């Protein structure tokens, strides 16, 4: 089975989002910026988890136990934030985009 690369460049994601929103609305532009920052944080955490493994061995005196990597819960929080941001975007409809392009 061929591996699918799901890590699209953040520049492509930003360009796509910026083409779908009203660029004159500072709130929408700021949301795009936050969305990109969240993707970058998520990817850094993902790389660290891949490097260190999804579980860690905890040694506390005589006790030893395996615990999930602490970044996994943070990654879930960032993912929830990404989904929330996605829902909050006020995307232009296709005909609105066409009108904007004609005005430019």
C-alpha cells in the first residue's frame, strides 16, 4: 500500500484559506494566522512523539509503569482547536469569490 503524504505545506494551506475568506476582514485574517500556528505546533509535537514513542516508562522509586506520551493530550487539544477554528471561518461562496476577482 502506498503511503499518503498528508503534510501539505502550511503555505499552501494559508493560500487556500486566504482565497476562501474576505481578506479585508481582520478577524478572518487573524483566524487564518492562528490556524497556521496551530498546524505548526501540532507538527512539531507529532515529530517529537514519533521520535520518542507514544508511551514512556515512568520510574518512581521502586515503581515502574508505562504512561502515554504527555504530548498526546496536548495534540488532542490542538486538534480540537483546529476543528473549532475551521467551523468559525466565514468562507465566501463561490459566486462571491468570482465577484471579488472581477472587482480586482
